[in-house]
């Protein structure tokens, strides 16, 4: 986890290459919606 915090770009690239694309896109959608909730609540 500490390495992921130090290198977020490399970690995200590793996740994109290793994990299922639909899963990563779903995670992105949940992150976006959580930010929208933070801004609009």
C-alpha cells in the first residue's frame, strides 16, 4: 500500500493492465459519483 501511495500512476497502470477493464471503469464511476455526492450534498 505504501508503494501504491508513492507511485499512484504506476499503480493505476498496473491495475489497468492486470484487472478487468469493466471492473476498473465501474470503480471509476463509483469514485465520480462519490465526488458528485460530496459536492452536491
